[in-house]
C-alpha cells in the first residue's frame, strides 16, 4: 500500500487516519466525502495535489501547513468549511494552483492576525509560484494587493459577492475573468471599488468582466469601458 502514488475516492464516509500510512502518495482526491477531522493529512508530506471538492469537514486545520510540497489545492464547494486558520496558506510555497471559496477575513496583512482568525487574502502574496487562482470572496474582504497577484497569473477567475455557484461552476471554461455581483454603495466599500478598478485597468490580459450592479458609478464605468 505504501507504493500508492494516486488515490481518488468519491461519496465515501471516511476516516482520514486510515490514509496516514500512505506516505508516498502524490495525488489525493476526495470528492463528496464525509471526512470529519482531516488533520491526519499532515503525515502525507510528499502530497502534491489535494482536492477535497464537495467534501464535508469543518476546518482546514493548521497542521496541514506541513504539506509544503503541495502544487494544487482545491477547496471549492465544501459547504461545512467555515475557517482556514491564518498563516497556513502562506506556507504552501510550491503552490501553483489554488481553488478556494469565501474563507478569508477582512484583515489587510498577516501581522494583524490573532489566534483563531481566518486567513487573510494578503497571504497569497507569499505564493511566488502561483499561476492559477479561482477565488470566491466578499467585497469587504478584498485586498488592494490582489491586482498585483493577478498580473502574474496565467489563469484566474475571481467572483466577488457571489452567494451561489451559478458563476463559479463555469469558471473552468474561462481563462481570465472577474465577476462582481451586487455592486452597490451599500455593499461595496471604497477598497473594493478601487480593487475592481485596479484589476480591470491594470491586468492587460483580462478577458471577461461581469458586473451585476444596481447603482452606476460613472468614474468606474469609464475606467473599465474597454472590457464591455
């Protein structure tokens, strides 16, 4: 069993502890699985691809920061997942592809993190090898650094204020796309507005922009007119 390199399971009620002896595993896909505690995955030190899409677990534990060989991490559509501890994602220095839903705090940097706080979006700045980013996030959690991150990506899809999955699930078909839902005075702060403008105006290879708004900002529309 130790010689296994790739494991893919779906629709299983699984104890992760049963996998900790597969120390040579490179790829682990657990799709639509009931996993409960996933902290035992820290023992899979050679893991490069980890997909937990649609699976059920409460927390992405800090112990998984030990998976420093990860190249791909997929946490989309994990409905029970509410928290990724701060300073965990930033430890994945080899990460090339990140697929993640709305698990970020409003903090602007890692220095303001406290015990029990969620990851900050600014942690993505530490991922120097990141080339693919699929992200769903609330406007209030946007970071001014994300425009810089997008400039070095080969492919990305960023969904802002999307409460459902109607846009996010078609993201594989896009190359470089930005979706903003409910773009209003009440729900978008100055920070989020400047972020959207920054991404739309500075990222030269941006291919698609979807804006769903109820109040028109003339300055904003002028700045991104080239994408409509």
